[in-house]
C-alpha cells in the first residue's frame, strides 16, 4: 500500500490550473455521441471517470467496464438503451455492482428499453439491447440521485415523442439537474422546466457544435480549504479557468467559504472565456456553521474537515446520498475524523454534527484511509496546513483530479512516499 506524508509550505503563494469539470465533460460527451458529430468538446477532463466514458463511446466493446465511475454507469445505461448499437453488457468494480440502479432501469423500461440484470436484481451489471424509444411522460421521485434524472434528460431529445419528466416530492441536487439542462441547451436542445416539478424536452435532435469545458469548481474546493486553514494573512492562491455565474452546483463553495474567512476575486471577464479566480484571507469567519448540502453533497467532506480543523462547530443536513457514493462517506468521515480526535454525530444517515469537543490523539502523524474514494484523499490532504498528515492509497485522486499531488508540490507542499 502506498502512503504519502504531507507537510505544509512555509508560505502559501500558488497559481493552479484546475482540471476540467468532469460533470460537464461527461454530459457533453454523451451529447456529442448522440449528435453523431466529429467535433469532440475541448478541454475535456483527464480524470478516470471521463476516460472510461471516452473509451466506451469510441470502442463500444461488447462488455463495457466503467470501473468506479457512477456518473458513467448511469449516463451510459441510458445512452445504450436508446441508441441502435446492438447489445452490450455494462459493468464496473465490486463496489459499483453494489450501487443501486433499479430506479433508472425501471424508468427506462417504462420508455420501452430492453434491459436485463446479469446478476443481482436492481444492481449492475446490466445487459442492454439498444433501440429507438418512443418516450412520452414519465414520473420519478425527486429525492433520488440527480444522476438518474440527468441520464433520462440527456436522451430526451432523441426520443420520438420527446420527454415530459415529472419529479415527485422533494427535489434534491437541483443544481445538477439545471447543469444538465444548460449543457443540453448549449447543443441546441429544447429542454426546460415547464412547472415547478416538470421538465419538458421536445423531440428535437442535438446539433454538433464546438464546445469548451469549464474547469472544475469541485476541485477548487480543496484550494479553498487550504486557504481557510492557512495561518498566513498574506496567503494568495490563483485558480485558472473558472466562471463567475457558473452553472456547476459546487460553485456555491465560494459563498460557503466566505463564511470561513476566504475572499474570492474574479479576474476580468473575456467574452465568456473562463477567467482567473484569486483567493485571499478576509480575516472574518463565523463561530458556528449550519448548512444544507442537499444541492452540493460532494462538498460535505471538504467542510467537515475544514470546520473541525478550525474548531468551528457545525450541523450539516441534506447528506442522505453520501451513503451510496464511492464509499459510505458518512461512516468513512466519522471513522477517519475520530483518528484526529473529532467525534462526529450521525443523525438518521442524513445529518452530521460536531459540538466542538475533541479527544486526545495518540501519536504525531495519523494515516487516513481513503476507501477507494477520491474525495476522502482530496478533503483530508489540506489538513496538512495544521499538522503533517499521512494519506493511504493517495492514487485514488485520479478519479477526478489526477494532478492533485503535482499541484500541491507546485504550491511548495512537501510530499514524501513512506
């Protein structure tokens, strides 16, 4: 097992070119494939999740292994069901084969899709026979993963009757749904909210167009964390390729971190081209943080780590999807934070609380386990700003941010392999 020991720089001054957004990349790739066009989107993410989509779409093998990429599993399932590319089996890691997909399969079957379970009912691998689907009206729960909903939306323009999708009950992760609709419209789709709970997509095919992917606000969150944890009042981090008014849900990170002492300044806007963001210390932060992460669950680990390291008690809600991510993130956070002396309270698998109390930690450097989850490594590594920290299996960052360790070194962090 590989382990990295990470030590902070003496001064925090860095300019970082963030990875491209994998959320936008994967949406744009599916749309590109549905257009049948030849112009690949520019600035595609080089992370594992996007690489498996590119490979699957280019090669279209009989067995498509999407490894640990949840977005790819959901998006490719819908894509394969509605395109006439023959029969395929889509599978992934052992963890992926235990992540539920029944809601999406049931919805696609209602639209006429030919999908069979190869092993356990309700879980991958799936055997899919593609065909042109009629489409029409569909109802699904609004409190399911937005990836299910986005998978259905992406194929909507290709359905003979289009798609009218009504979301029942509470709608979670709405920004990710809006990101999907925005990306679809960038390629000429007629897709919009026609009521508070219904999305209507006309049977109007996508258009092949040149397209440039924005960089990743989720990746930016770890640099915000580093800035928040810095004791240097003159610290400055410049992040390239981010847009003011971004449609990425995790762009909310700039507002939440303003409560934790980080100031965000955008560079001059140049005709829609993503610009540079500069992070500095504001000198002001709250004494306690309460936040509902229902629209940005991927930021939860970042803020749990940040608040604990700053000694800021918190109560975070809207975390119900964390249990079905790359790992059970609720359980992983509780276990790994306890190694550092922070005892978190889990409420009904939906909330996390910390009242500010700590316990004594034995030893000087604690090794953090990452559970095959990129965001565990990414969120815990910045804690080196307070005390040197060790990260087990650090290579998991390749799922979304392959150059993360190189970028830390460029910012003068010391990283040693133990």
